[in-house]
């Protein structure tokens, strides 16, 4: 039996796909066995060794070994049993190639776009905050959660959307669950999406506010991306290596140049922008990134930013392997049991799994996997590398984040992540506060906080909440030890701040485009003249839907920027819950699709993470709605503030009557949205269960997948082409050079 099969759809053309069934060799089996054993040893050390002698290197080893094993075996198992990719079938990118929203994209560029689009604030900020419960719980959830839940969701949603002509998650819910479940899903998705985008945008605004270095460097990625898009489409089609080298060089120049520009008088004047101005710039950028052809700005910019994202994380991992820092945080802290941590309130279950909103499982990813990515996927076989593999990379980002938070002095960690009301805002009061927490290690001194701020070039780092500054301190702590010494600490700190802003910004542009597709599908369901909205590339519809989307998240963003007591700041506690509720919708949809296709025996693959996610999110929602603890319950906070207003006193952080009114409004919004989100998701879950039960009981197999069309292009399956794929690629390259066929993605190049 031949181990390599060549897929052909036209006798006059070379093969359109290569299927390699070569058995795994004994040598490779031994390598994977060694990786598994090494990973098991690392996990055993993390789980059972206590004290302050555990080295951070064991977290890196445990994570990497788990990722390799999961991708090689579990992802392939899903591929064999459920997705069964066919490269002789045309993807939506090939069928609808219009050079705007649909076009077959090089798998390496698409991997960069997809990773940049899904990797936002969650894998950076969430793990840093979760470190208050110790390094072990968060690490276990990040690594095991991504293998069994997050990567599974991303892969299966991408597969399902690709098989359905690139339909959005909301439209797939409507098609598979019917009117009631579909409408509930669409409403929930659009409402949650608005909050997610506004929160992500606010993090970027706060990171870039009054930072000329960051504003210049990130602004320069836009013209660089435009150049890369034109280069790859018109000047040198298909030359990904060339444009990558040029893009990396220009990106490094922008980063270095940003430091120089920020020190000049004109640079400081031009690029020191207020937070309101930056917010308006983000709104404008989100709109244009949503309506411009995907090859011109969105994809090359995301691909470009991936070099910095992945490069920084890999360099951080290398730094940890070289410097071998000791974990200062305990394996499990007392805050995991008491639930009164300074960074956020709540016990380990369920709030650890809500705080780490990305890195393990993220509903936002399902929107990208059913938004831009399926419309750019050249071959079905690329979905595993991009969907499952891209999520593993984000999980590794989260692992690096929790390490950086765990290797710094724990007094410093809590001094940065506790509110100013607790720390007092001065080195003396911060030292006294952190010493009262009963942390291990020498007592904190005022000099600890003063010196830490001086080392990174800041006036103060006390109560710099939100996680991003803590991550920057951790990165500078690792980098300066093997790149430049103590004098480079300030540089690496500000580099990390800019890195975080760039990391998050790429989710804004892709998220806006994805939300545009959702709105377009929703309007198309109305019927009548609105049917034209079903075409996501209809220009008038694209502009109208983009305006609606940016008006939604932009207005909430401006509210949060201009009102420090209200707006999106009040909604931030909902961010994690909303994101995980969105994941529950996505997993319900793919579970229903799998059952209706007759693949009942494999329904546990999305079913197990769905059940876990529902238990976690509904428990968290219940506590946020009904808890009598004012640190947790929104309605308890609301009643307290209402009583305070009646008594003419302050409430929580609100001191003046105006601030009390704002607190009343905010807690009402929080509590109401918590109820609405939970009810909508429960409706989707119940309807999904009913549809699945009917399908199993009837024994019939149904699918909303359209008929297959034969593919007429070729692309390798994995990131690195095999020898057989390289030979086939040469045949296609020869035909392209002779003008017999066009290169993928260049169907509209004149």
C-alpha cells in the first residue's frame, strides 16, 4: 500500500494535495516517549516540591512537552475522527476569491494573522492576576485547559466554518439550533463582542497614553504593513520569505526609532497624545482595517506583529532557560482558599478560570475562527496547524506571563496589584500593607518599592493594577540579566509596555472585522432588501456594518476613557465571564454539528469542555449576581450604594454624591448584564441539548454543509513542506511562471 497519495481534480494540472500516511518510525516513537517522560518529571516537580527552591525552568519544560505531545497525538486524533480534511475540496477562500474578504493565503502568513488576532490582553493580564493564588493552579489550567478545551474549540470552529463557506458563529448557531437558539446566540455574541472589544481597546489606550515611544512605533506598523501587502500581492507574489525579512528589519527599525523619537522635542510634541485622542485614533483605525481589503492592511500587519509577539515570548523563554530564576510565589497561596486576594476577589473555583480569560479557553477565538480565518484558509489540512497550533502558542504566552509574575518579589507583586486604597500609594504605606499579608521571604521595606520604580524609569509602580505593568517588570527582570545588565532595565520595561500594547491592538482590527461579519449575517436573516447583507463583501453593507460595530464599542470605550468611575471600567469584571460564556456558545454549536453529522461517539471531545465551562461560568455568574459579599455581588454593591445615597454618605470607592450616583449606575449595569448574558447562554445550551437529543433519537444524519467543489490550487499542509509537497510545488511554480495558472491569492491581479 502506497504511503503517499496524490490528490488530483484535473488531469491537466498537477496534484492539488498530498496525503502522507508514512507510519511513525521507531526513532520518532522514542523521541516522543522521551518528551513525555521529561514532561511528566517536570509536572511531578511542580506538583510535589514545596518551598522557594522550585525553578521556573520546570514550568517551561512541562508546558512545552505537553504541547508537543498534544499536537502530535490529540490534535491528530481529532483530525482522524472528526474533521477529516480533504485538500481536493475547495475552501471558501478559493471559491469566493475576491481580493477583499476571501482569498487563499499562504499558511504561514495566515498563521501569523490568526495568532495575532486571537492573542490579546487575556494571555498577558489574566495569568499575572491569577498568580496571587500561586503558580501551580494557573499553570495547570493554562496548559491542560488549552489541550482539552481551548485548542479544541478553536480547531473545531474553524473546521465547521470552513465547511460552511466561512459562515460566522452567529449564523452557524442560527442554522444548527433554529430560530430560538440562533437568535439568543446572535444577541449574546454581539453584546459580548461589544464589551470585549471596548475592554481590549481601553487596555491599549492606557498603555499608549502619554507614551510617544509606543505611539510612534505602533503607528509605524501601519505603513509597513501596507508596503508588505502591496509587495506580496503585486511586486513579488508568493515571496513570503523576502517580505518577512524586509518586514522584520523595518519593525526593528520602528522599535529602535521610537526610543530616539520620544527623546526629541518634536517627537515628544507630535506623539504624546491624550487618552481621548488615542481612543479616537483606535476607532478610526478599527473602521478602516475592517473595510479595506484583507490583504492590504489586516493580514500583513497581524503577520508583522506576530514576529514581535512570538519573538519576544521565545526570547523570554530562552532567558528563563539561561538565567533559571527561582519562583518566589508559593505553589498555592492562602488567597486560593480565602478568596480575599488584593488583585481580585473570589476563591480559586470558579474565579481562577474566569480571570485567566485566554490562554486556556477563550470565546473570542471562536469569533476569529469563524470570521476572517476561514475566509483565508487555502486548504482544509491547514486548519489543524492554525486552529489547534495557534492556540497552543497563545497558551505558551500565558505560561510566560504567569512565570514573570511568580519570579518577582511577592511583596512587590502585591504592592503593584493591590488598589491604592489598600497600599496608600507611598513606599512606606505599601511596605506596611504587604508586610501585613503574611507573605514569605524578608519583610518589605520602602526602599524595595522606590528602587524598583527607579530601576524601570518610573516615578512609582505602586498600585499599577491591571497586570500589564507587573508583566513588564517581570520581563525586564529576566531580560536585563542576559541582555545589557542593570542599565537596560528601564529600556526593557518600556519595551515590554509597548510589546503589550502591540499584542492587544491586533485583536482590535481583526475583532472589528469579525463583528462586521456577525452584524452582516444577522441583518441578512431579516429578509427582504436586507438579504444583500448576506454577502460580506458587498461594499455598502461592509461600510454600514463596520460603522455600527465601531459605534458600539467606540462609544463604550470613550465612556471608559473619559469617566474613571464609570464606562468600561465598571464592566471590566464582566470581561472574563463574558468571554467564557461566549466559549460555551461556540462549544454548543460545534457539539450540535458533530452530533447531527452522526459522529455521536466523538461528541465527548467538545462535550467535556462545554460541561466544565458551563459549570464554571454559571457558578461565577450566580456569585456575581446573588453574593452577599460586597466584593463579589453586583446587586449587593448596588443596594449598598443606594443606601449610602439615601444616607448622604460615601460608598465603596465613591466619596462624593456624584461618584455615588455613578457607582449606582455602574453596579446596575453590571448586575443586569450578568443576568442577561447568563440567561441567553442557558437558552443556547438547552436548545443545543434538545437538538442533539432529537438527532440521536431519530438516528438521522443531517448537515448544513453545502456541496463540495473541486479545488484547483495547491498548498502544503504543515508549516514546513514535506519533500513530496516540495516536488508538487515545483510543478505548480512552473505553470505559474509560464502564465498557465495564477498564484493563489492573485486571482484579481491584473
